[in-house]
C-alpha cells in the first residue's frame, strides 16, 4: 500500500452559506470562514472541502454556476478567496474546491447563447432534442422529480437537465466543452488549491441515443446516464489535460457504483480519480425511493461497509462519510439524538475514523448537530424539496403527513441549518436574519459549550483525529470483519506490522452482553466513549447503548 498525504488526511466539509456570517446579511461568507480557521485547526483537520463558492443565482445553492471564474458576491471577492487560501496554507490546512461541471446554471452565458437559436455556436454545449410523438424526447425522470426535459419556446426544442430545470446538462460529447472545462480546472489549480471534490462525477457520459427506459410514465434512468460508455475516457483526458500536472487530489461523487465499478475510477494504475463517494450506505433506509423511508437496520450498514472495505482493499482507497450537505444528520439517522446523543454521536465518529479510508466530517458533525424540527413548508429552502412537493402534493402548503414526515427525516435542509457556534442569538451564526431556520437546540448543542466541556463530542473528535495522526495502523492497517453475522455489534480488526487494533461498536441503543470472537486481543484500551471501561471477562463484554471501544495491542510474531 503506497503512502500518500490524502490517505492520512482528515477532511472537513464546509457549506459556506451556513458556516459563519461576518457582515450580518444572514448568509455565511469567506471572511466568516477565515474567522473560524483556528477552530478547525484546533479540531485537527488537515483539509477543507468547500461546497461551491462560484458565482451562481443560487437555485441549488451554488451547484448551479453562472461564472466559473468568479466568486459569489454574497460570499466575498476573489481577493478574499486568495486570503482564505493563504490563511489555510499558513495553518497547514489544504483546500479542495467543488467542481460542478455536469451542468451549469441557466444563467451561464453559454446557456444564454445556446438558447438564442438552433444554430448558435454554443447550441451544442448542451443537450437538445425534439419531442417524440408530440411528447417528451424520452421518459427519463429527473433526480429532482419530474422529467429531465424542459421545453424551450423560443427554439422549439427540449434541453436535458438531470437535476433542476435551472441546471441544464453540459454536452460532454462536444470536445470544445471539455476543453473549456479543463481550462477552468487549470485556472483554480494555478491559484494553488489542492484538489477538487467532483460533483456528480459519474454522470458526464450519457448513453448514446438516450433510449427510453422500459415502463409506463417517467422512469428513473440512472443506468443510462451513470458510468456511461465514455466516462473513463473523459476521466483520463481530464487527468492528462489538468490534474496530473499538479500535486493534487480528486474525489468523485459517484452514486450507483459497486466496489467493482468504483475500482475502475480509483484503481491506482487507472490514472483517473483518487477516491469516490459511494452511496450504498446512504440508501439503506430507502424504500421505493428516498421519500419512502424504512427502518434502518444496523446489520445492513455493517454489511455494506465491510463489502467496501474488502472491495477496495487491494488497488483502491475508500472515502468514509456518514453525512454531508445532501444527507440528514448522521446522529439522527444512524444514532439516537434524543436518548443517547453523546454516546451515538461518538460511536459513529469512532466508526468513521477507524475504518480504512479517508474520513470526511461535515460541518457541525463534530458537535453532534442533529436534524432540525421543521414545522411548516415555509421553513424549507431546498429546490429538491420544492420539486417533490410540487410533484407529490396537490396542495403544496399542506402536503400529506407521510410526505412531510419523510421530508423532515431525509430532506437536505436538515444538513443546511446554520452552524451552531454559541448559546446566543441565531446560535452565533449571524447578527442578522439567517437565510434558513436555526435549529432550536443550539442552546444545548453549540461549539462554545462543547469546547468548554472536556468530555464533549468535539473533544472526542479531536482525540480521534490526534490518534489517527499518531497511529499509522488507523490509516494503513488492513481490515478484517471479525463477526459478520452479528446483527448489533460491529467488531473488526485493523493490523499493520506488529500493531493491532480491535474495534467493538454497539450500533444499537440496547445494552447487550457480547461474546467476543475467539482470539481477539483486548488488553489495553486506546479509546472508549463511556467513562468507565469494563474489560471483558470470560470472553464476554457488557456493551452499553452505542458503546464504542478500541483496543490496541502488539502482535506476537
Ligand atoms: O448531488 C448529486 C446527487 O446525486 C445526490 O447527492 C443528490 O443531490 C441527492 O441524492 C438528492 O437527494 C450533487 C450535490 O452534492 C448536490 O448538492 C446538488 O444538488 C447536485 O449534485 C446537483 O448539482
Ligand atoms: Ca454574509
């Protein structure tokens, strides 16, 4: 296993709009981020991934870009961006920017040109089609509900948008488009950033002919636009034209990949990406679709994570994440934010940092921030939520109870409420009116309180990050699932040279007497999330709700 800085990294994701507001307009900004860099330094993270800060009309909060070469005025200026980069590097923190090039905003000048006429030179920058039999060009369903096609009156054709209709897909088949994209990449790399998180990285290549999906009505069509026939060619071209000339990393966001497919992107010899975000564990509580929520079963989480550990063990490298700006808060989804807030937040943190792979922390996770109690549809801000309300509620203001319940559990706004800095107005995020509701639990859950308490979730994260820096076994050690059949306890071993870690995690809120697998080494405790650690007796361990224990020992050779 080759050593690399990004394998040893701990990455922290900032959603700039909700992180810290410096000027009282209710919107987080770059000076706000700079003012909190010391906080992140204290936490110990080594890389920051910034969700998009480019100029955008904010239909999808920056994931709809109208100018790739400029900063969103609400967030600051190019000079402030350069200062941010300098201040980060001065503290030894690297920067990953978000690269959103599957689509642009409708307000991007390319699209403004393209929609002027069918023979405009920019027409072919996007994907245009005639309707079929008086209807849509095909039956693909948008990821954000409804059809992927939007009719353009002026030129009497439809354009494709896998996401919102304000996000037209770029036509990657057009070599001129690809060259423009590589120019953008080189521009930011030349400014000295350290890499990219690549939005929807496996959706650039669509199936030629854009065939219908079998079935009546609109159909999910991801097999026709994810991991498409030319995707690896594009990845390698991007690498050749840009990435390989810099010492930077790339993390591709790739939903619908198996470990086998992921290896085609991240295999060390492939010359494509360094890591991907796989989504299998993000769909464990989905039924028919994401709005049909099922009970989460810990055993399935274990199975998926183990599968990925083994699947990428040889030639690849995993990313580890349990939430981000598109997902509900992990402590609310996989833990118990009411009865065992500290215990479940720290158990999940232990999982994140002791699996093999690079851990990604989403802002506020280190405080155990929870889902937000939304009461009315007026409190939502997310375009995905607006669209599902439009599609599935006859009265958008009063959606059916199950839909409202699903949105409250799984909706993306849960992750986007302001960072909770202190027990003061608006959680210390802004002196003005925040752009989105503040989670009312900020009186109890906030950075100031966490910093004052030596036994807080924050302090636990800090310790995990420190331990990871001190113990190479946490980074490079091999992984073995020691008890795959157990339904509540995740027990695994990490091993590097003579160091062995044994991790025992109670994934549930039940107390249980756990029979340790044979031969497990559990003498010295490296870390635990309960004050009193009871060492195992007779091979049995009494595990409290959401208890996490990490044992360390030297192998006898
Ligand atoms: O997300 C793409 C994606 O496929 C999912 O994360 C999707 O947003 C989610 O399943 C919907 O519930 C990326 C960005 O992370 C997201 O914020 C953007 O909205 C999206 O691309 C479009 O740019
Ligand atoms: Ca601001």
